[in-house]
């Protein structure tokens, strides 16, 4: 009986794979596409059983995606994996998933309203797909009534896939193929370091997925009960969103559609839990204890949410003149939504208390701060993350102390642990790159026609995987109104960069530049491999003859 | 007996400069509004006499500690602003004390925002407003090129100092101060002369010349430089470029040294950024290259002069100008902002971190003019940058809470912290503060002062407060423990009894 290979061993047993082209990147992309096609297929069934409007579009998309994924994973096998390849794998997987994930929207003509041409439809579809898979929740969809239930559920499902990461899904499969997944986890998992629950990556991934699925089921049941058991479809759709801290809704006015305190309370609780590390949830379930209060990041996270909610409620009450109860309801919900990078809204319409673009500038700036920070490491939320913000704050305090005692050696501590200087530098580098991307994005979006405040909000929102932004791109508007087509593509790219925590995309771009440079000298590496393989096949045939 | 205090000594020196400037403004105002001239003359004379006497009784310590120097710098700026406010309010130039405080802070921080009505203000007041900017610029240069590198003598603070080139201009404190004074005054005189040649009257030439050399941007007119001719605009553009490039560039030019000019990475980046900003504005928005270049150099040198209402140029031009203002000038300039050198080093550091992701053991070297910076220095620069962002962010929130619009809050905070002044929104292209409510105006004061002090003194102030707090907490704990013990002893004594 053959023993299973060690999942963390990079070298492979060629007997386990039928692929002849050695490329880890293509292989992972293939597996990820196959996984997405399963979701498309499920939504096709839902569409066929309900509205039947977009059944063909979904079925064709599932077929094309599944075939492409299956073929890619069949003809390729994972090669020897290096750090550079890991980043390329993660980055290209997300980019391709985003592009392929737009197929159902393109084929169904979801964005064919308002006389939009084919190019605009493609741009909008790619934007919606990027927003979905990056768990952002920004939308260009204006007509929420025309698409069928299956297609709308597919839109929600893109969040769910994106939440924990399509790549983590692939990691759960990769151990069978013998590819070391630890590096992939650390490249994909949010935060300064991956929070491993077990020494084996496959086991960690499995447990995270169990928690994720369990979390989604609990959220669905809670929404179902809070809405008076009226629509399981709505409950599941919003459960996908809160689990992934996404932001899409099946209604144009998001959670504001229900105008229900119970539904909003459920959403607030699950959004805050979604912005918390999933490994902590696992520990809570597995150990039957509550580890949350012992985690310093979680305490900081709750303190941040509490303080900002208090400030906003006071501002809404005093400056905007809302009644105290309305201020609490609007303030707490919006802080929970934006502080966890979810992006759901409880605005019942333009100008209602939940429509935060009508709030005083101070309150909106507090929200902008929340968009930058995001949730905890190890959660599905975006943004810089509370842990990194703490490191940056401590770094600033260390600079404060150095002005008094320039030669003092002052370590940075999180809780009782001293953080290594390498990690501190990496966090500082991450913050710098984030800052630089915000500025570059702002320049690009305003150059492509967008007003400054909307552009600032949208860029910060896209990088933080938030969803709605400020001004014209607020919770009761959509991005098609606020931004031109090229600007939307820039924002879509920023969403993917933000989802992957900046480094993988930039490193993949650097790797691509290196490849282009080397292919000028030696020819394209894949073609080289293919021609060598064909040569060997031809050689073996001539031997047979 | 002489009092040894760095803060007091520097305060007296600055007071002397302000006193002389006030006296000169009073003298220059004779014949225009004699009441103002008399009042300013008396205040200036009294301040000069007082500081001249006090100077003999106070001496700076031979080796002041970093904390005390930074705290002293913070105190110095605060006292100067309060003095200026007292002069404006005391002489009746600005009726309300809060308005006087805002005007004084704008003057000393070299920000081009004002509440003064140029049509009504006397020549003395207008000159005094300009002179506060000039003194503010002088103190900023002295802190950057003399205090930090020479007085602190600490390589550990290299991120805040001027590097090897500083030793050339400032071999020691006294020589450095003398040279900086000569260069700064000479540059100002050259600016005034050029403005006179371009057709400006003597008072206007003096006001605009002081505003150019100090990057203060005050002109005494409601439309900044828009009403002047092309010659004046050209003089202003060249003047702002040189002022933004800093005292080292002026030193190299005066000494006829071409090679340091070519070799300076910072100068190359400064010029490159200016060229890119100009091109970005001119090409994208179909704005004249002259106007685009003028506004780019005005923002990047953090002067704030305007030749047109640039707030109507479109969002992309506004963003380019915003970024230029945020980056700011070169080290050794009276202007503000994050500074070109720091921005470049931080970029290098971020690029290094990116490369380190691929190879964790890679040796990434970040250099400044041939010097390799240590990881410690880069970390401090990182902390500095975080503090800059925190200052801008909290400033924007403060403005937002004060009733300023979202656009005005964001732009106003960046502009105030970078000591530019004009901003999109309520403040506008010409830096008029009438459109801003009183809370908003007052919110600008700490931002302008925070930007002028630069980050280290601000952080040192925070550090001192934290230290005092820690000491106070320790003392109160100690006292409570002592009281508990006494209580316990007395109780045990009673039991024994």
C-alpha cells in the first residue's frame, strides 16, 4: 500500500500526477478554476429551479471554467516550488479567477442596461467579479431585479470563495499532490504571520474551512430567524457576505431593505466575528473556552470599534441632529460594517440616517480611518489590520522615546512577546507600500475622471476591500455613476492587490519583468519546456519505428 | 550668576530677532500710519532691549540632551506664536485674540493663509506679518542645519540631520549660524532687488521678497501674485525654486561649486519631481506650462503663492499639487512637508523590504549621498513617517469636526502640516481664511505649528508629557503604598496595644 506523501515536501512523486508540463502556477490555477466551476454549477441548479433567466449563461460559464480548470490541472503537474513561484502562483490565480469569474455576468448581459456597449459590459463584469472575489463589495450593479436568483447567488458566492481564499482551497487539495503548502498559506493568509493551528498545513486549512462553513451556517440560521423565517435565500446570501466580510447584498438597499433592528443586530454580531481571527474561533469551538479576551489584538479591535462608534454616535446626535436612538443604530451598524471591512449598509434610501455620505465631515473621516485599518489578522477582513497598526503605533512611540534617549535599545512588544526587528521592518515596508499605492491610485483615478473625495474614498476602500466609499461612491450609489471605465479597472486591480496584501502582486510583477528579460535572452521558458517535451516524444516514436 | 538653559538661550536669541524685526517694521511704517508705527516701534524696542539684557545672563549648556533640545524647540515656537498674537491683538491690528493667534501662527509657520485685510492694514502690520514669516524661516533653517547635527552631535539621529554636506557649511555652531544668517539675508536681498527690477514698488518688493525667501507666501494682496506681471512671476518662480532647494544649494551656488550640485541625489529628485508634476498638470489639463510650473514649484517649495485660481484646474491637477505639497522641500530649506530626502529614503526602504520577501537574507543597503544608513535610522524614519501621517489624519479629523467640508479637511490638513496654506475647499487658492468658521481657523493653529516644528520636537513634547505622566503615576503609587504601610503599621500597633 502506497503511503501518502508529506504535504510540506516540495519535491514530488511523479507517479501521482498525470501532468507532463511542470508548472505549479498553472496547476494551482487549474484547481482553483475547477473549484469555482463547482460553485457556478450549484448556482446553475438554483437558477434552473427558480427564475430560469440566466440558466444558460451560468451553465456555459460552469462548463467553460470547469473544462479549462480540469484540462489545466490534468496536463500540468507541480514543479519544484520556490518563493518567487509561490507569490506568482497566488497572484496569477487571483487575477485569472477574477477574469474567468466575470463570465456569467458577461454571458447573461447583467450589465447591458443603459445602452452599455460590449466593452463597458466586460469592464463592469470584471469589476464586479474582482469586487466579489476580493470580498470588497463595491458594485456597479444598478438593476437588482433583472438578474435571476442563481446569478445573484453566484455573486454572493464569489465573496464566500474570496473570503478565506481560493488558494487556501487549493492548499487543501495540494497535499495530495505533494506540494508544500506552508509557503502558500503564508503568502495568502492575512497578517504579519500565519497563525498555524497544527504543524500540518493541510490540517490547518481543513480546520479553517470547517470553521468557515460552520460560521456561514450559523450566520444563515441567525439571519433566517431574525427575518421571521421569511426567506432562506436572503439568509444564505447575507451569510456568505458576513462570513467573508464582503458587502454584496441581493437588495439594492442592502440590509436597509429589511429596516429591522433584529436583522441589523445579527449582521453587526456576525460582521464583528467575521473580522476576528478564524483560528481563534476554532480554538473557541475545539477547546470549549473563550480565548478572545486573552488576545491583545482582539481587545484592541474591540476598543477601536467601541471608541469610533462612540465618537460617531456623538457627532450624529450633536452635529447631524439625529435622535439618540437613530444615531446609535446608524453609528454602530456603520462602524461594525466599515470597521470589519464588510461594507453592508443599513441606509433605507439616499439621505436616510444610514447614508453616511450625509454625515458631518468629521464622522466620515473617522470612517475613512476604519477603512484603512480593517479587522484582525487571520480573519477574512481587509485593510492594514489591527495588529499591524499596533506595531506601527509602537514604532512611533519608540521614535518618541528615542527623542529623549537616542541610544536606548527599545524592543517592540505585543502582549508579552517581543516582535523581531525583521517583522517591524516588514510592517513598516508594508505601510509604506500601502501609502504609496493610495497616492498612486488617487493620481490614476482622478486623472481618469473622478472627483477627489470620491476617488480618495474609493482607493482607500478598494485597497482595504471595503466596498462602498465616500461621496458619489457611497452606500446608496454605485461605482458606475462615480467613475469612468478605466478608473473602474484601476480600482478592480487595487481590490485584488489589497486582497493579497500587496506583496504577492508586486513580487509577481517583478518576477514577470525578470522572465521577460530572461526570455529575451533564452526564449520563453514554457515554450522551451514544451519543445523539449515534444522533442522527447518524437524521439521515442522514432525509436519505436 | 548665569543661568544655563538651552531652551531659554534659544528663546532669547529668537526674541532678539523678532524684536529687531518688529522695531524695523515700526520704523518702516512711519509716514503711513503713525499710530501703528509707534506701537510696533515701542514693542520692538522693548523686546530688543529686554532680550539683549537677558542674553548676558543666560548661556546654553555645552552638551544639551536631545530631549531638552527638542522640548526647547517646541517651547520656542509656542512662545513666538503667543508673542505675535499679543502684538496683533495689543496693537489692535486684529480685534479678536483668536484671529490674532491664527495670523501669528500662519506667519511664524510660513503658511500663506491670512485674515489680514490688505486694503485696510497699515504698511507696518503688513511688513510685520511678512517679517514673522522671515524669522520663522530663519529659525527653521537654523534648527535643521545647526541645532540637529551640531548641537545634538548624535549620529543616532542621522535621519533628522543633514549628513556629510552639513559639515561643509556648518563646521561648528557659531560659524554655521553666521554663514546661514549671511546666506539667508543675502538671498532675501537678492529676491527683493529682483522684484524691484521686475517693477514692484519698494513695500511690495520687500513683502513679496520676504515671503519668497522664507517660503512664507504672504503678499499682502487678496489675489496673491495674480495681479502682477510675467516678470514678477518669473522672479517668484526662480526664488521659490532656490528657497525650496535649501541653504546648501545657495551655499554651493555662492561658492561656485558645480560638482556637489550635480552629485546631490536630493536635488536631482527634487527637480525631477517638479518636472513630473509640471508635465502632469500641463499635459492632462491643457493648462499653460508656465502656470503649471509656477504652481508646482509653489506647492513643492511649500510657499503658497498663486498666479491663478488653481482650485478650478480639475481634480487630477489638485491631487498632483497635494502630493507635491506633502513631499515638500529639500533638507535645509525653510519650507515644510515630509522632505524630499526622507521620501526618497523611505521609498528605498520599502523597495528593500519588497526584495527581502524573496530573499530574507539579502543585504539591502539604503544610501544617502554615499552614506549607508543603518536599519535603526530607517526604522526611525519609518516612525517619523507614521507620525507625519498621524498628524495629517488627526488634523483632518479636527478640521472635519470643526465644521469644515470633507474636501477642505483633507486638503487643509495636508496643506497646513506642510506649511503651504492655500487649499481646496473653504480656504481656496489665495489662502483667505474668511470662508472658514472660527473653530476651523483655530484647528489650523496646532496643525501649522506641528508642521513648522517638524515631527521630532513634536514627538519629544509627547515624550516629555508621557514621561511626566509615568513619573506622576509612579509617585502616586509610591505614596499610596507608603500610606497603606503606615496604615497597616498603625493598625498592628493598635492590636498589640
